[in-house]
C-alpha cells in the first residue's frame, strides 16, 4: 500500500476504491460518534461512500485534494484529508476517527504528519482547521499544535435542527517550519 | 431586461451573455482600480469574461449562484453576486464597481438589495462578506450595514507578490429582518 | 426577484430553481387545461419540472434561451420563454397560462413584453409563434399582435393518438418597431 | 462499405470518420457552388468537417440523425442526411452535391431513396424539405417528388449580408406509400 | 438499410438504435447458447442492449469501432464487429450467432467480409480474433480462414466461476491480400 | 509522500500532479533511450505529461489503474504502473527507467514490489507484461521473475516506420504466492 508512516503502528494511505467498504464499515459502526458533528455519517450508504471516494480521488487527480485513510496495524480506523487552494497556497484539514481509537494521541500525530506533508512537500503557506464550536475534542488538536484561533463564524453550519458556529484555526508555514 | 430596481437610477440585472462585452469594457477601463484587491481584473481577456459569465450562469441554473450586473441609467457600472450554500442556508456576497461611480453610496444600496433578496426571497439564514484587510473602502460596506467582524484569516489570499489577510464579516437573518 | 414589469399586476421573472415547485403546482392543477395542446403537462412529475428548469437555465447561460415565469401579484400563474437562434437573429416564443387567469388579456401583454425585449434588447430580426391548428385561443395572440400566418405544417406534431397540424406565425423587427 | 444502393452507379453510405478528408475535398472544390445557399461551405476547414462528421455520427448513435455521403462509382460527390424527431415521427432532409454531378437526376434519386428509407424502414409519418426561396435547383427536387409547399418563413435565415426566406415542403407517409 | 452484402441471403448492416429490440430478442432466445462463452448474454436486459448499441455507435463515430448486425433474409440473426486501434492499424473481430443459424458457414462468410472491409477499406495491417480455449466452434473460424495461432493467455478471462484461457489468432494484410 | 518502500534507496510513490514536471524532465533527458521502444517519449511536451498524469490518476480514482513514479534517494528516476481489468482480476505492468539507473536491478525489484502489491493487496489472479520483441532489456525482467512466455503477437505495434511484434508474458497468483 502507498503510505506515509506516522509512527510504528500508524500510517496514512491514499484512499483507494477497494477500501471503500472498510471505510464504510467504520462509518457505520460509528454513526452516532462521528455523526455528532459531521452529519454525513448519520445516514451514509455504501454507495455514497464509494461515490465520495471517487470524488475525492478525482480531486487528488488534479492536485486539489489529498484523501487518506488512517491505518493502525492493518486496521482502517479513520480518515484525514487536505482540501487545497493552489492559487493561495493554502489548505484545510478535515478528519474523524473511530471512537475506539480516540484519546490516544493518534489524530494529533496524523495531523502533524499532514501538516509536515503540506508545508514541506506541497509547499503550502497556510493550513486551516475548522471545527464546530461545541466539538471540544476536535478543537483540542489545532490548539495543541499551535494553530491560532482566527475567527468564530456565527451560525455557519446547519447541524441537524440547529445552526452551529464554526471556529477557524490558522497556521502559517513560517510558524511551523522554524 | 430582468432586473431588481434598487433606486430611481440603479438596478441589478441577472448577468446575460450579451452583456459580457460591456462587462469586459468596465473591467478593462478599471484594471488598476479593481485590480488593486481583485487580481482577476489585471489581465482578464474578453474570452475570460465570457467564460466567467457562462460559469456564473451555470451556477445560477442550479440555484447556487446569483450573478448580477449593476446598471446606472442604462450604463453597466459594476458587478455584485451571491455564492450560495444551500445545505447551510448561507451565502457570501462579492462585488466591485467602476472607479467613477464609487463613493456615491451606490454599492451600499446594491448590497442592501442583495441582502433583502437573500434573506427575504431566498430564505437564507447567514450572509457573509469577505474583504482583504487593507481594502478599507470595501470593508466600509459591511460595517455600515451592521455586519459583525467575525474573524481575521491570516495570509489567506495571494495578492500579487504578497499574502494578504482576509476579514470575515457575518450577518444573520434575525439581525436584518427584525 | 429579477423581473420585467408588464403592468401594475403582471411581471415576467427569469425562472429560478427555487420556483420549480410553484411551477410544478400550476402545471399539476392545470393538467387537463394545459395538456390539451401541450402533452408534457399531462404527466410531468416534480422531478421533471426541476430538470426542465435546469435545462432551460443552461440555455439561458449560453444566450440561446430566456425562460421566464409569469407572476400576477406574487402568484406564479404561467410560463413564457424564448428559444433563440443567434445565427439567424430569430427566436420562437412558447407560452401557457393557468386556466383561471386566461381570457383576461394577460398573455397578450406578456407576449408584447417578450417581443419588445426580443427586438429592442436582444436585437432579434424575426420572432415566430407556432401553435397547433385547433388551439384557437393560442393562435388568437399572434393574430391580435399582427403576426403574419406564414405556413401550415401538416401532421407536424404528435398529439396523443393523432397527428396535428402546426400553424407558423412570423413577425419581423421592421414590422414591430416602426 | 455499408451502403444503400440507389442505382447501378449511385449509392448512399453512412458517413465514416475516414471519409472526412474526401468530404472536405468536395466542399473545398465547390466552395462557391455549395456556398451560394449554404454558408458553412464558404470557409469550412478540414478540422471543422471532421468535427461535423463526429457530431453527425453521435446523432446517428441515438437514432436522431442519419448522415450519409453520396458515392458515384467510388467517388464521393455529395451529402444527404436526415434530422429526425422521434416524438413526432418526422424528419427533414438536407443535401448538397458537387457542381460537376448536378442536373443529372442523381439528387432526385438519392432523395427518393432517403424517403423510402424514412417511410418504410424508420416508420416516419412526415418528411420535410426546407430550401431558401431563391434556390430554384434545390426547390425543384421536392416539387418533382410531390411534396406540398406548406409555408414561406420570411427572413428566416441569415445568408451572408442579407436575410433570406425559407420555403417549407412537406410530404406524408400516406401520400408516398400508396 | 445501410449494408454490406455478404451473399444472396446474408448481409451486415451497421447496428442502428431501432434494431436494439430485435438484437435483444435474439440474445434472449439464445441466452444459454451464446452465454456459454460470452457472459454478457446470460442476464442482459433490453436497457443494457440499448446502452451497448449507443456505446458501440459512439465508438463508430470516432472511427474506433464498427458494430454490425448479421441479417439473413430480413431476419436479424447475430452480431459481428471490429474494435480498432488506429495507432497500430490493427483490429480485433468479435462475433456471435443464433443457434439456429450456426454450422451453415454463415459466420465464416461474415468474417471474410469483415476482413475484406478491414484490410481493403480501412487499410488495417493486422486483424486479431480471440476465443476462449474451449470454444471449439468459434476457434474453427480463424483456423479455417488462415489466421495463425499466436498465443495462449492463461487464465485470461473470468468465465462464471472459473478462469479460462484465451487463444489469440493473428492475420496480417500481407497474408490476406496477396 | 505516499509510497511503497522497495529497498533502502528505492520507493514507488503514487504519481502526483506536482511531480509532472520532474517526470517530464526525466523523459526529456531520456528521449532517445526511452523512445527506442516507447514512441510517446520522442516528442512528449510538458503539457502532454501533465495530461497523462491526470488521465492516469482518473484511472486510479476508479480502481482500474495504479500509476507510480520510481524514486531513488529523493530523485525521480522512472515510472511503473498497473492497468487493471476488474472483471478478469488481471492487470498488465508497464515501466521505463532513466538510462543512468538501468542495469542495477532496480526495475526488477520495482516489478517484484508491484507484483506483490497486485497479488497480495489487490487480489489479482493474473499479471501480464508485454514487451516489443527486440526490447531485450525489458524482456529480461519477466523472464527473470518467472513469467511464462505465452505468445508472440505479430506486427502488433507501430514503432516509428515499422511494425513490431509484441511478446506476451503471463504470471498467475498461484505461481507467485506459493
């Protein structure tokens, strides 16, 4: 598999169509957990997961996306990816992980790997992480990694019956590399 | 012409392909003025303006964009449009105006009209305006209209040789309609 | 809304995707009435109305169609549109109206507005109206507006189980503008 | 070659991409002759002929077009094709022939063959031929074959600097088959 | 119909959309017979036959496919076609025939016609026929026509629950034409 | 970078758009060397390399291609990829390497890695390598790895002014894995 080794157990691998089913299974097993702040997880079907994989890889094909799965000892346990703006040399990182592997520092390490890849290999200048205000666990990652809280977009996202605020965190290449 | 009357002299009309040349001419006459904060204006060709019009109207066709030209007494003098996220019932407004018609309150009126259209007719919940930090004139409009400054995205945009910060302003339906 | 005011009560507005449902409802309430000479109305589903709106707007995007809805005091009551041949600077007009608003002169006024728009704003040279021979009410409009009957195309259209003749009416810019 | 034998010397063959160059050569040698009433012939490049062939065959692929070349003793000498409306079981015939082969009755025979094919094999109900009013030679064919003159569409076609009238001829299956 | 006369009774005609249903019927009546070595025949629906016809004709449109039906006295009895590589001036022939018309020498004649067409009209240099090893009847045709057995591709094709070997036969223009 | 470590120095990485220029440079420096048996290399432009990368990644997106670059100590030195037939659980491998890195056993190792990936991770049943008969160096690889020579396709490929024979080598999962 084509991968980026994060630590002894953990690696990121470009999502492949043949992993769509494994990816779907993790989503299905974590509908409530992931779906709390990411609505897609609540009802996504296998067909929709496949279509998401194809769309993501099409973005990879033109260099505006980097979709990866997180693997832990040959187990697919989550997803992390970049959405890139070439014109502005910036990207945002999105991620989720299976409940069972949460709170072990895995996602923080994966984010570090993605940030390294973005700043060092893709020559990005700015990386952004957006999280829903109430998603404390998700917000802890950019805070731990030294991102700066740059804004609070009010009622930015429809989350089931309510509107939720988005917190925007930003990190610059000059802050990470030196 | 299919239009939205803003005041006695000013109206917004859905951009039509036959106006591409007039639109191009205003851009060409204002390359330095508009191009100071919007890079596209510096070198856009007539072909590119036409292609932009077609792309924008294709967005209109699926209900995710509303591209309009600003007319003053039968003269095309600028552009204002919505980019819509249906899922989040939100939109951002983008605009520019010919130097000659600046500082007459025209753009503020046009924005008010667009905001009315967005909140009352399109049933949006949130409208955003983004401006480059140094673009004082552009920022004055959301400030005058009661938008709240929600964030400063550092080095968010490539502006010629430098990176520029983006200021995000947000306005909610509940703040506008009551 | 982006519209063309026809008289105090009546206006034409570029069809928007968000009006697809209202448009469908008028069709559904007038299946028998409209469907007498326009087969699409007999069985069209909401999905098909939406797809028609998208197709029509895509034609608008390239300047070969102008799809509008007829509004009477904030009520959607019918449809009128242009199909344009740029190469020949000509267009044909198609229209239908809810039964309840028929025979009040509304459609004649709307056609006049479309003809004005076509000859004055789009710089057309010829406008055509086609109607099924037996559709007396529809034929009355071009006759009232001074179109010339130019031909009778025999068995030109399948109308349910039978073939129907098409009457072609033509009007030239030189006949309308002076 | 896949063909329809018209007489001992003449046959119609579905246009194939490999004939695009021969087709182009006849057009190029007859620019003035064909171009008198068909503007495309005046400036068409080989690239445009190829693109026309591909478009025509794509119409053939969905059963709405039948593009053929006219062959005379292994020489490509002209073109004749059908544009089909399945919904109305009707078609129009378009044609042109090299000057050298004109006035020998070839085109009349080819039209008869196409009409037979249309009424007998494609089960059409109506076939139409349209010609520019001044194109006496082209109009002679439907008149000779018993088509009825159904209309004169005034200023229907842009022909170089002027507008030309179109004569519409119609023929019904019941008139041809019995 | 546009056809290539093979003998007094037999002809090949470019597949047309209107023949999709007849084509489907032959497949449906021969599901077991054709399906023994061609899996598509086992379950193909009418919709799939139509979609196959459209795809094949789209290949014809760009000169990389020649899909034909085999007709015997106005009866559609089978299919034969070319898949062309322009870059290599080569093609492969694929075919099947209704059980009832097998073992009469019809397919051998049709292949000869296709080979003639390929080498003489399309200027091919190499024609290939591939057959599953166990398909004795299909293999007899290239052997009878002087093709050379060039290879045995082991487990090349999934045939229901098993893998089957493919035999490749090749024929060169220089071997056929002189 | 997302990669598959082959040995201490060598790795395979999914081709990314940002590597198109490095890939082009190796081709440009090896036009004569690679181009001897692979015509694309003789004249390929940077634009064509980019378009090839996008096409290949689009194949990757649907799981029918695996395009990789060969890296040696952070230097892009060649290319190796799979073309997959899902229906038959088979693939063919294509490859080329810079002259400077030839004859060091690198390509044999890369092929072994690809074969492992194909049989173990993609669950393929058959892998094929095709080489032009005269390309001794390329043929040595499947021979060294235990592929079986299954056929010689005569005049299968246009190679500049001449036709060349293709040698087909096949390897089965059961031969590799046990």
